[in-house]
C-alpha cells in the first residue's frame, strides 16, 4: 500500500526549500554579527576596568553628597520648628504689639 497525496496538496518544492534555507542562513549571519558586537563591547569593558572603578567612585561620592544634603535638610527643618515654637511661645498680645 503506497501513501498517495491528495490532489491539490502538493508538498514544498525544492525551490521553496532552498529559499527558506537562504533566508535562515541570512538570519544566522545577522545573529552572529549581533553576537560579535556584544562580545566586542564585553571585551572592551574587561579591558577598561578603570572606567567601572571611576563610575563606582562617582556613585559613592554622589551618595555621600546626597546623605549630607539630607542631613542639612533635617537640621534646617529642626531649626525651623524651633523658631516656629518660639514664635508661638509669646502671648498673643505681645505678638500683636511686635507686629
């Protein structure tokens, strides 16, 4: 018993398969180029570790600056609260006379 294909259901032709192979080969070439680019960037990062160290130093310096700014802000907030509390510590009639 031989398996016969139904009429009208032709399989892929050799030309269609060759075209598909060429398309896949082109896609593989694109991906290989993409991978090569990433590898070059990775190697460049390995060659220049001083850049990473410089970025880390900058990050640490900016973090210290941020912490100092937050501390200064909290100090100013405390001073403002003290001044506000002194202002309301005076009696109302003295505040009215002082302006």
